[in-house]
């Protein structure tokens, strides 16, 4: 389901690139969308989910069903009130938020005014999508992973239909506003979509604000420090956005599209793995099965490296070809492809680090340890700011992407170090052999892509069908070579799955 969602996300981006290209209007939209999206990752699947799911899992396994329902009702009411207040403040303070997150727009009446108008439409998305995430956390705790994973498809469909149809009803100079309304509509639809599935489980929340409730207090206590810890990569991306607003027109859009391609494997595998493993780790910790806790974390780390390393290399060697195939149509020019490919390579370098952060964070939050990730997040964010300021001058927007990637490895490395130091994780046997097998497979795949894939400028001369066919073939061949070498080296994927079970 997560894969389907990401495929529709790519289709959405293709449509937006074709209709609007990399322009001042798209720069403004991505700012107006990223601000509530950033808060979504704080309040929704970020800090809130990481704090709520372990507590709810404990209530589900150790207390009565009535008490679990009561927790859901009180958390829904309390969170809903807070989000409503945040939404009202955000809509009123839209000009201030644009000044903070995109100071490069100040003095440009067209971009600044458009950004404020769009943000006032997109900001309520934070209310709807955070309540959607709450519903998804409930469903995930009850083992229903498919529905929450499919829900983002509705956002992508809403933006696609808005770009194609709603633009007809917008003023010619402000057709990009259709995308802002698409975000608003998507928030409402995504929330309503969860209701029938919650009703079937008899878990549809009845909001009852009560912050004094013991479970609510625990969620809040876990959530406050986690707000910063789990969102550090998002904070880093917002720092990129702030600095990029001072760069040449199109920089924000180039960073967006390269980030989106990097997010495809991150979302399909990284987010899905972290979502599935969190309730599992929480259950093992609550029951005192510390050896199984460490074993499952080890399993997740092996799968992370097994998938993220070849995915990163694929993005690096096929950066120009992928961007050409997906976006080089209509208003998205050859220069846009070249610029976006530079930042895509820089983001791809950090792909493994981004996924490791999600997996390691689950190891901490399942144990209800939020202090350590906060301390680590401070170091990682400081590293990103320093690296961004150092790299933006020689590398422009690509320097911002590279700084974010390097900061991700700082974050992941420290999370790993302290998990091991606290005794929460002990690596299982066989890691040196595993590294050698994956390394050989990565080298073989890289040689194939480096030596034989046609250059991106050649790719641009082909028709759409030819581009898609070639990209599909080369991705397929790369996967075939990678997994063939793994098998010849003796690695059995089925055995990895059985070990986890």
C-alpha cells in the first residue's frame, strides 16, 4: 500500500511539473505546502505517533478494552483542541510564517502575497491530517496497516485532479492556487476515509478533552521532547528551504523534486518498516523480552542496508535519466533536469542515513526513551546548519542537499552508538559476512549502471515511451544483477524473514 501511495506521488509530481514547471509559482506553492507538511510530521506521524502508539499498545495488551477506548477518546479531544488553536493562529499569522520560513520572498510583492494567500488555504491541512494520523495509529496498533498506508493516495489524487481540472476556474495569473485548494480538500477526504474502518473495529473516537487523564499525560510527556527528536531531518529540510529562498528562482522547486525522488525508497521502505516495527518493539519491551527486542531491531537494520544501499546507488547513477523520464515535459526544461539531478545525487548519498534514523528512533521510542534522541537531534541540527552555510556557496542548492545528507549520518551514527551503549541493542552474529555480500552486489550493480546506461542528454532525445521502457529495463537489470550476486554469495532473503518471525 505504501508503494502504491508513492507511485501516485510520482504521478502527482509529473503532473505538477508538466503544468507548472520550475517557476516562481511552484516555488511559492512548495513553501506554502511544506510549512503545514512540516508541522504534520511533528504532530502527526512524527512525534505524536511515536509517543501515542507505545502507550496505546500497552493499554491494549495490559488493560481492559474500555480503558483503551477511553484513552483514545481523551487523546483525540486533547489533540484536536490543540490543533484547532494552532490552525487558527497559523491562518492569522500567515505573513509572519512566510517571513520566517522564506525570508527571500520579502520585498517581492508578487511572491510574498501569493505565498500568504496559499498558506492560509493549506494551513488547515495540519488539523485534518494530524487527526488522520491519530486514526492511523489506532489502526496500526490493532494490526490494520493497509488503510493508513493507502490514505496518502487520496492527497495525490486530489492534487492531480486539482492541477488538471480546478486550474480552469482560477485566474490565469494565479492558476497555481488550484494546488492549494487541492491540499485543503485532501485533508478532509483523508480524515473521512478512516472512519468506516474505525467503526468496524468499534474504535471511532468520541473526542473528550481531558489532559489530566493518566494516559494523556504520558503521551504528552513523551511527545514534547520527541517533537524535536523525530523531526530533525524535517527541520534540516526547512533550513534548506529558508536558505534556498535567497538563491536563484527555481532552487526550491529543484530541491523539492530531487527530495521527492529520494523520498520514494525512503517512504516505500523506510517509513513502512519503521511503522510496522514500532508496535512490535513496544510489545517486546513491555513484556520484558529484551533479547527478542534486540533481535528484531537487528533484523530491521539488515533489511535497511540490504535495500537502501542499492537504492541510493540507483538514484545516483540514474539521477538525470529518472528526472528526464518523469518530469522533462511541458514547462519543466532541460536546465531544470540538470539542476535537480545535482541535488538528487546529494540527497541520495544520505538515503541510508535517513532510513536508519527512522529505524533507530523506533528503538528508542518503543522503550519510551525520548531524552536521548533529543540530545542527538541538537547535535545533528547544529551540524546541518554549519554544513549548509559552508556548502551553499560552492555548490548552491546541491550544497544544501548534501549538508542534509551528511547531518543524517551524524544523527544515525549517534543513535546507533547510544542504543548499543545502553545495552538495548547487541548486533547478532554474521555482520561481516553480510556486509561483504551486500558490498559485492552493490559493486556489480554500480559497474553495470556506470558502464552501459546511456547519458541523460541522449535520454532527452527519446520519446516518452522510449524513456519509460529504457528506465524500466535498466532498473530491472540492476535489481537482477544485485539479487543474483546476493544469491550466489549465499544470502537467502527467505531465511531473513523467517528469522524475524
